[in-house]
């Protein structure tokens, strides 16, 4: 029998009824056996082979392949749809850009037309105002001329009336009844000769 191992601090105390361990040749413990028949590394290998065989027999790789293929097809469809949506968006963007530039050009043309019309309206208004001023000036001048003629006619009428009264007074003071008769006869003769 071998000597008992010395107890080191921190080691558990030896139990008096503890069984002794058997040491093998290389100082390794014997490998555990599954069900007491097959050692563990061989058992694990056989289990793995059985699992792989069942997976192949149940056609799991084909099912995984089909699932991946359907997923790939779905992703392709989504990519195709996304590409068509992108193309539609680009077309819409181009259309809106074209519409915006056309609207800007139309707005600029409308602004230019409005400016031209405004210039025409201002020119026409200026021409109309000048014509109105000229017409009013002419009317005022005609009215002034008419007033001057009326004033001249009135002055003439007053002067003629005054001259007639003065002449009548002079004639009345210088002529007598015989001179009046001679003048009347002379006027009558003058009328008859015409």
C-alpha cells in the first residue's frame, strides 16, 4: 500500500473510509463509455452521422434550398418592384421639373405681356390725356374767342346804339322838319333804285 498523501493547506481533509483510486499506466483516468459499450468520442461521431443521415433522408437540405430560393425570388421581386418604383419616381420628378420650368417660362411670358400691356395702357392714357388737354384747351380757346366775339358784338351794339342815339340827337338838333322830309324822300328813292 502506498503512503498517504500529505495534506496541504486548503485541501479537503481525507475521509477515513474513502476508497483509493486506481492509477493506470499514463496517469490518465479511463475514458467514459456510453451505455458501457462505446467510448464517448465514437458515440458522439455515430450520433452525428445518424443526425446527418436523418436530415438527408427527410430532405431537409432541399427544403432549406426551396425556402432560400423562395426568399431569393421574393427579394428579386421586391428589387424589381423597387426599381420600377424608382423609375416611376424619376419620371414623375422629370415631369414635375418640366412642368415647373414650363410654368416659370409661362409666368415670365405673362409678366412680359403684362408689362407690354401696361406700357400700352400708360402710352394710351398719356395720349388720351394729351388729346383731352388739347381738346379742353381748344374748347377753352373757342369759348374765350366766342366770349370775345360776344363782348365785341355787345360793345359794337352798345356803340351802335350810342351812335344812333347821338346821331338822332344831332340830327334832331340840326335838322328841322323839311330836312327830315328830304332825307326820307332820298332814302325812298334809294330803295326804289335797287
